[in-house]
């Protein structure tokens, strides 16, 4: 266990070259699941839990992780895959499973799983959009898939979807303070994000602000669209694309990640002038540093509507 934890700690410092690493785990149902190592803070045995009265049934309780109270989510239950027997009276029992501690939007949460397997490294080009059947099952919480050498499919977890299902926030609370600004109505943003939850949040925020948008779901799809815009500009005798004023990109996406997308944009003189804002749930400073290295204009953490609005308007006005 300690070796795995040390391996995760070391690998979370890696980034670049359209590469990513997955922590593989199981829920006792036969499928292999994965989560990006960048989201993982720690892996540990199930500790003693404090029950929360009237809590959502998918929340097992709260764990004290070095002085921080962290909600523990029963992932198998959250994905609609049935129950996993857990004897909370014997938290150290091997059969009780493992906790994967993750960081999302500057907060910690723990996912209860049956067992962790290993870490694999792969290219984002090998990460694909899930088939419709996979997408419709697992409560819609599988954002991508990849294949192992033994031909097994890895289902990559959409942390945002799981958390939003358990702790939904009303729109009037999330988007409070965002209002249409007349000077933004002539502006257009292209954004790329593979998470359905994130895309919905972005769309609603942009509509509140009165900003037009072009939506894509992967870095590759965004790059293909940008290339088309660049070719259209050349045909019109324009040296640069002027149809959009900013590109907003997630970091973790199938086919091409946000870092690679940013590098491509900066290497094309028809697109290089456009601001690129990385928008990610990855809150570590190493990700912001990597973004700066590849030419990103700025970085905003998911999902803070106020910061989102401030940074976008700063670069398009």
C-alpha cells in the first residue's frame, strides 16, 4: 500500500506530451475503472467513519483524514451497481475495501472502492469517448474509456458527474451575480470539455453573460474546428482568425489533452493571437505551471462562476 501511495505522489508531478496516468481500481463487479492520477491525493485503508444523520444514502459517512473531515462516497452505490458489504464496526477489515482520496474544485472527497490495482501510463490519443451503452449505464458517470493490453476496457470516472449527482446546487445559487453585459454580445468563445456536467455549467454561465459560444467535447474536436476556422480566414484574405475571441479548454480530454491543444494553437500563426484559458478541476500548481509552459494565457479552477466570468471578460474585452 505504501509503495502505491508513494508512486501516486511522485507521478502527480508529471505532465506533458499528451500523456496521462490512470489509477485502476475495482468495485467488486467485474469492471475495471480508472481515475486520473492527477486527481488522486492518497490511497488508504477504510478508517473509522462518523455517520451523518439524514445524509444521502451514497455517503457512507465522514472520515478524519489528518484533521480534515472528508465525505466518503460509496462509489458502487453511486454508480447504480448495487451494494458492497462494509462492516463499519471493523474498519480495518481487508474485505471492507479501500478509500481513494481525491481533490476536486479545491475540496477533498473519498471514494470507497473494493480494491486498487495499479497505475498505467497511456497517451490521451488512446483515451476515447465511451460507447453509447457504457455512457448510458453507470449513471452517466463514465467520461471516457481506454483498452488494456489484455483487451479489457477501462471505464474512466467522471468525478464531476458523481459529485454533482450527490450534491446538486440550484442554478440561482450557482450563477448568482452573472448578468448579461451588452458589450459581450458581439463576442464568441470556443470551449472544449468532455464532461457533460462541465459543459452544462459553461453553457449556462456564458448564456447568463450573453456570450456566444461554440461547443466541442474533446481537444481533437476543438483543434479540427479551429483548423477549419483558420483555413476559412485564409480564403477570406485574413491573416488571423477573428470569428472567436477566446478558447476555453479542459485539461483532461479524450484524443488530445488541453496542454497539447494549447501547444498546437500557439504554433499556428493564424491562431496564436487568441487567448487560451485552461479550465480544470486539477488544482495543483504544477498544472498551472505546465499550462504557462505551453503558452496558456490563464488558468481557472472548476467551477467558480465569479472567477470564470472575471477572467473571460478580462481577455475578450
